[in-house]
C-alpha cells in the first residue's frame, strides 16, 4: 500500500515555502544543539570541580602518603572512569581551588590545555585572551605553541584581567512597557505620545530600568544629504552602547524595521572605541513577533520591538477637554 506521504516524496512534488521552512527548522535545531552542548559542557566542568574537591579533601583528611594514587585507582575501577581523566580532574581542582575563578565561557577541553601551564600569570594570560577573542581549543594550542605569552611579555602587553561582564541586551529590554503614568486618548499621535513621555522622563527611566541615560529627543543625523530624526536617544551605561528609541502610535509596519536599520548603520560607524554596537528599540501598539524577527534579518540581535500601554483619560478629563475645545470653537466663530 502506497501512502500519500511516500507518493509526494517519490513524485518530487513541490510544496510552497517548504525550502525556506526546512532551512529555518535546521537553523533552530542547530542553535538548540549548540546551546545543549554548551550547557552539558558547563555542567561537566562544575561536576569535575566538585569531584576534585571531594577527593582532595579526603586526601588531606587521611594524611597518608600514596593515598591519592590508591583512591584514583579504586575510583577508576568502581566508576569505570579512565585514570587519566581522574588525574586531570584532580589537577583541575588544584589549579582552580576557588570555583568562582572557573569561567563558564571556557570548555573542559580548554581547561585540559590550561592546567598543563605551570606559570600562573601565563595561564591567566591565555585564559583571558581565550574568552576575549573566543579562541577555540585548537587556536589556544596554536597560540601557546607560538609563544604568544613570551612575545607579549617582551612588548609589555600582558593582559590578565577580564573586562567586567556586560549584560546581554535580551536581559535589558522588556516585551511591553507600562506607561500608566501618562494619560492619552486611544487615538493619539506619535508627537502626543513623545511629548507625554518627555514630560514624565523620570518615570520613563524608571520603567526602562537601571542603566539608561537620556541624551535627547528628535536627534538629527545626516545620511546621504538627508536629515533624519531619532525620536529618543539614550545611552545605556551597563551595555555601553547607544539605544535608539522609535515610537509608533500604531501597529508595527515593515518600513519601521528598515528605518531603524539605517540608523543603526550610522551609529555603528560613529561609535567610539570601547562601545559595543548600538541597539534600536521600537515601541509600538502591537506587532507580530515572527514577522518582526524575519524583517530584521541580520540585525535581529540589535533590533528589539516592544508594545506599550497608557492610561486612558477619565470621563471628567474627557468632559474637560470637550469643554475647552467647545470654548475655542465658539470663540473662533
């Protein structure tokens, strides 16, 4: 019996959008697989550290020559773990007796190489550069064999201090912002929204969260002899980058992504040394997440879209506005 599925495969029937779907699903699986491997490897590093700590503690308590070697032999048999691995685990713990000095960015394979380095400053040098420059294990070995530390030492360019860990933009921006401290009618304009926010800029900063510094509104930038204006410009002290905020008093449209992409390119070229790439935040009434994700393309890591809600005016406020408008209309008649 021939199934419908096998008939489609044999006939080579084309499915609209299937190739794009297949590509996207493969990418999702690859990213998930990488994250899974990374998580497992981090867990392995922590587990080996704990094993090393426990064995060394017992070794100290016993205070008997040769006890450590006997323990490794017995554990290797009972746990079916290679003796070489166990000795590496012990060397790893003795090299890094404080768990907080173990860096999550480095894999167990990195640490196998690093623990062979006896000089503490030299080892710290290679640790630091492995993290800062995302060296693979192969690259780390090549740098060690190429005497990178010795070369840098002669030039006086030794770096053994990692920069402060910067937060990820994903940890900073929210999916929605509650601007209940401003009162606007349902059908308000972007200018009305911007004016209301700037009248309450302190509350805006509180809602955005720690680290935002307000730099200005309607910031002008010149691109291809045309002036463009950014609704609100911030600098994030912790992220160390500019945050370009665009306000949309409506649902997100395709042109909005294209607009901020152009602004991001401009600010990337103007950024100072030490800053990370700028980030754009579009705040609108509503949006389709999937559509926004694919519209951002290569800039998807630097463009964030969020929704907002405001407090609708009360009946008394509406009546008051109607009376004012009525008086103006009568006065102008």
